């Protein structure tokens, strides 16, 4: 599948990771908000895990965004040659 190759469909890949990252951020925020009302240990674990997921996904978005820039730059140089 072309989708699995580096440099192809990078905008789509970045969008998918962005959506997942936003979902993680919402879940982390919800868990933190719940911690203010009740002190269940699993809420703290959830907040930490979802916060880590948010960071993880943001790194993937940055990776794909940089790949878009590299791919566009290579295409630009090929057109000029």
C-alpha cells in the first residue's frame, strides 16, 4: 500500500494523528477535572496516560509535518531542474 511509504499521504497521516491527539487531550482534561471532585487513583493514572498520549501524538504530527516540507522541497527542486 502506498499509504505506508514514507513521503506519501503525509497530510492524511498528520491529520489522523492530530485527531487522535485531540481525543487524548480531551480525555486528559476530563480526567483532571474529575480528580477535582473525587480522588480515585485510576483517574490520576488516566490523566497521566492520556497526557502522555497527547505528547506522543503531537510528536507524530510534527514528524509528518516535517516530511511534508521535505517532500515539497524535493518536488520543487525536481521541477526547477
